[in-house]
C-alpha cells in the first residue's frame, strides 16, 4: 500500500504517517519513487497507536509496544499501571463534577459562603500545587 492508501484507509494524515515512521512507530517496506510503500499490517499498527493515544500513552511509550518487526509486544505491567492512573483520574474528575454540580445548585447566598465550594477550591489548589511540584522535580536521566 502506498502512503496515500494507508492515509485513506486509516484516517491518519500522510504527514502523521511520516512522523510515526521517523519516531520508529511504523516502517515502510520500500519506496516507489518518492512514495513510501507499507505492508497492510501497518493498519493494525496504526489502530494500536490510536488506542494507546486514547488511553493516554505517549508516542515513546507506544513505540516500545512493538517489536522491531512491528508485532505487538505490550508489557502487561505498563497496562496495569496506566489503568490505575486512569482510575485515579476518573475519581478526581467525578469528585470535581459533583462539586461543580453542587456549586451550581447551592442555596448559599454566595459561593464564598458555601463550605462544599470552599472544599472544592482547596482540592483544586492542592492538585495544582502537586502538579507544579511534579513538573519542577528533577527527572530521571537528566
């Protein structure tokens, strides 16, 4: 399949396909002049890339989910860790949603007078502080 066929079949732009190839996520088999040629199996690889991105994996994390030959080789521990991360995110989002719904319907004369809204503000501030500290923390290998 040439790059335009892959783009049409997968819905992934040709520019993204070239980028994925540079990142080592997919490989073209050959070139026909200036056009890249791909195996039909690239469609399955692109589906796995899309699934990984939807789950919140980075492209670097997704790249290690493939063998050098392009076959899936997914670390189950990495999947479990991402599922745990998503569960924590769902819990935070649910609490935020409930807090916002309460604030929208709260009978208090102002949000400043609402204890539930004040707890929501403190939780949001604590989360923002935690994210900021993680961003400032030295990274491994740097």
